């Protein structure tokens, strides 16, 4: 169990970016504005999870969305010195896509330690999908195909538990492969001290003021070795995932 005090850390961790029938990040617009408030004027965007479209395209899309919410956006891939850019960021936003591609670039640019220190110091962090997964100690609960080989699975380690984004309860009809739950059970079998939060689409986790809660209209599924997986909804605190404080 952790004895870390999370009072300075501010994280908004989305399962996904787009709900069916909605515009990109539409469901998260108000939570993002509530989270960043009016003090933050600009955000630093990390686009490295993009694969089938360019970093420039990803940054342009994110810039349009965040400007509509009242925030300027600079993309890390367009900065001359990524580490200095992180040091000067008012808020950090990490987009979703392929987690292996994202983590590979995070290691290559050398920004992991600096992002960690900035968030520990109180800089707000927003991520969706892969961007939420890398807030965890490792990327090991991603759903993605390993299209590249990062030098390490270690990520930002901003929270002491793992997130499985886009969590699904069952496989499609007729499919006999492993369910998402079975994959997570494999993980906790060999990582017995780690909680995993199965975060369903349309929901997000918010860490603020040393308190972790669930936002959305679906429950989160909790996995831990030796305990039957169970549901927690928005009426209950998730502070236990932070460990002993």
C-alpha cells in the first residue's frame, strides 16, 4: 500500500475520446473545463500515440477542440526542447491511440521523469485511452498491439494502480477468444499487489484534492488478486485505489 500524499496531483483520466453519436471529446468538454478552470490558459499536448495520421494532424484537431473550450494548445512534437516545454507547461494533455507507439516516443524524447515531477508539483494532467494508461505505473494493461518495441514498459507512475481503458464486459457473439476480464485476471495473477480499474467508455477518473472519484453513467470494474472482481459506481469513493495516505 502507498503512503504517498496525492493532494497536489490533479488528473483527469478518460476511458475514450468519442462516444457513439457524439463529436470528438464532446462528453468530456464540461469535465475538462471544470478541471482546468480559468487559471490555466494553455496546455501542452503530447500526440505520440498517433499512428495512421500525423502528429501535425492530431495536434491540429486537439488545438481546435481546446481552443473552443478557451485554452491555447502547443504540441510537444513542435517544440525545440521537449523537456523545457514540459518544465514550462501550465497543463499536460496526452492523447489516445497506440500505447506502444506513445511510450516508445516518451522514452526517446526523455520526458517521462519531467512530466512526473511536474504533475507531482501540481500541474494538471489530462489523458484519454492510451493517455490514461500511461498515467499508471506501467503500460501493461493496454489493449493495443505492440507495433513497436519501447525500451521499457514503465510510464509516468502518477497513480499507484492500473487502468484498462475501453473496458468491455463480454466478447462479441460467436467469438471464443479471451474476454477483457480474462486478460486482466492474467495480469493480476503475476502482479498480485496491483489494482486494475476496468474503465468503461463514457466514464473518467478524476483525482483532485487527494480524492479519486468516478464521473459518468457507468460503473468501474475493480480487479485485485484474491478478490472476486466487483463494481463501484459514482456514489462511492475510489480513494482506496490510492492506498493508505
